[in-house]
């Protein structure tokens, strides 16, 4: 488990970048998160120590546990964004707010939102 939001943000950014390209480098993570390259270097040391990433020849790779954790955070992000948009929040604000909320929300509340999203989607498809 990561003790702060930024660690989860780094994992999520690496996951998104690795979906688009084979090798992920610290400069790309820095650009994605709008942080300095030294900040990425420090975060990679911490995440490597926790067993979430491996850095080999300047290539950043998620470990199995790092990928699982990142996918969990990203799933929350997507569900929360969809939920907020269903409530009428514009896409940009929903994206920004979901990024904040994904780190704080309890598992019980997340499960309820996920259930709501599923029902809302089923209702939408039924109406179509």
C-alpha cells in the first residue's frame, strides 16, 4: 500500500504511458504529471523499494504488484469520472475531481458508485 496520493499518481501515469509505448522513461512520466525529472527519480526509488516498479537501463516497468495496484487506481478513476459525468459535471472537471477522489474514497463507497454506474448503463441501453 502507498501512503500518499502522489505514489498512486506515479503508478497510474506509468500504466497509462506503458499502454501507449513499450518503454517508459522518467522524462515522459515528468511530462505526464507536470513534475520535475528529479521528483520522478526520487519517486522511482521509493516505488522500487516498495516493489512496485523496476528501473532497468533508464526504462521504467511496473512489477506484477505495481501493475495490479495501478490498474486498481485507474479503475477507480474511470468509474468516478463516469459517475461525475452522469451527474452532469463537465468532462474536464469530472476528470480533475476523479483524480483527487480516487485516493480518498472508501471501498464501500466505490462499490456503491460502481453498482450505480452499472445500473445507469443498463437503463441507458434499455431506453435505446
